[in-house]
C-alpha cells in the first residue's frame, strides 16, 4: 500500500495524473453508477454485484477484457485493466452486502414449480444450498429477476459462453417458461 501511495505521489508531481494512477477504490464509483449504490442494482438487466464470489468476478472481468464474454459496456470498462486491477475489483465487490429479495406479493404456485426444477436440475449442488455460490460458481440468491432471465437465456441460445461448460449442460433440457419460473424464484429466496 505504501508503495502504491509513493507511486501515486510520484505521478502527482507531473501536472496531469494519468487514469491508471487512480486506485481501484477510487474507480469503484464509476462501476456502481451502473451496478447501484453498494452493488445493489436498480437498473434493468444490470446485475447486482454485492457479495459476489471474488474468484467468479475475477474470471468474468478477465473474460470481458478478452471479449470471451460479450457485453459492450463491460468490454469497454475492462479494456485497460491489469490482472491486479481485476483481482482488486473482485476483492472489494465480494465484501459489498448481498442483494435483498424482490418485494411484493409472491406467487406460491410459481415458487413451488421452481423449487421442483431446482431439485431436479441440482442447481444447489454447485450454487450451494443458499445460492451463495463458491469459487467460480456465482452467488445468484436475490439477483435481479430480469438479469437472471437474460443470463439463463444467454447460456441457452449460446450467446453467453461460460468459463466452463457447466451451465450449457444444465440449461439444455430447460424450456423458456421454466427459465422464467427459475428466475422468479431465485430473485426471491430468503
Ligand atoms: C455502463 C454501465 C456499466 C458500467 C459503468 C459497469 N458495468 Fe459491469 N455490467 C454492466 C452490464 C449491463 C452487465 C451485464 C452484462 C451481461 O448481460 O452479460 C455487467 C456485468 C458485470 C459483471 C458480471 C456480473 C455477473 O453476475 O456475471 C461484473 C463482475 C461487473 N459488471 C463489474 C463491473 C466493474 C468492476 C465495473 C467498473 C470497472 C463495471 N462493472 C462497470 C454494466 C456496467
Ligand atoms: C455443475 C455445476 C452447476 C449447476 C448444476 C448449476 N450451475 Fe449455474 N453456474 C455454474 C457456473 C460454474 C457458473 C458460471 C459460468 C460462467 O462462467 O459463466 C454458473 C452461472 C449461473 C448463472 C449466471 C449468474 C450470473 O451472475 O451471471 C445463473 C443465473 C445460474 N448459473 C443459475 C443456475 C440454475 C438456475 C441452475 C439449476 C437449473 C444452475 N445454475 C445449475 C455452475 C452450475
């Protein structure tokens, strides 16, 4: 840390401070402008980042940077990041609070259908009982419903390639109405 400060001070002696001298912490507000205060997204199709698994985040940021996962804002945002930056962003993001379940009345019939699908497809085996994930398996509990639908459809139509083939295999037998039920449920787990 002391070394970083020294480097930053060295740059500061020049009139213009290059963007790269900004710490990851200083750059985080740019990310949260889209991803929401404290990583709780209020924007359709933009995922909440709070409590996301650090290793998963590092891998996804790397994939955005290398255009292995395509989403224009994220490909642009990561282009100039170093490997250390990716890890630092991931470390901070993982300490933000987890998102909260969607509010409002709950359709119990849909919840019930989704629970059966979760069981049948062993979602909890990888994403863990509380959907908090681990390592390269993402935290999905109480993620935005619209983003969950988008993510699952992406694996289904092959527009999103995972770091490994787990989700491509999982999603193959799942239909679109089932994707809608799964997203509905996962956005509301307690
Ligand atoms: C202009 C809006 C915008 C900005 C700024 C932005 N993001 Fe994103 N980010 C998105 C969108 C949209 C997605 C979802 C992409 C998709 O649908 O695949 C995303 C996805 C992600 C993901 C993947 C999450 C997951 O669950 O798979 C991570 C991690 C992430 N962003 C981190 C960051 C970081 C770190 C920054 C700042 C360096 C940042 N984002 C800045 C819009 C933005
Ligand atoms: C064999 C392990 C495994 C199983 C079973 C599994 N997943 Fe996943 N899931 C993963 C991995 C690994 C990823 C990250 C893939 C990547 O790099 O994109 C992932 C990613 C996801 C994402 C994207 C999250 C995000 O933030 O972008 C969603 C949503 C998801 N899984 C839902 C499910 C659901 C619903 C089920 C059950 C129907 C399920 N998963 C079963 C391993 C699994």
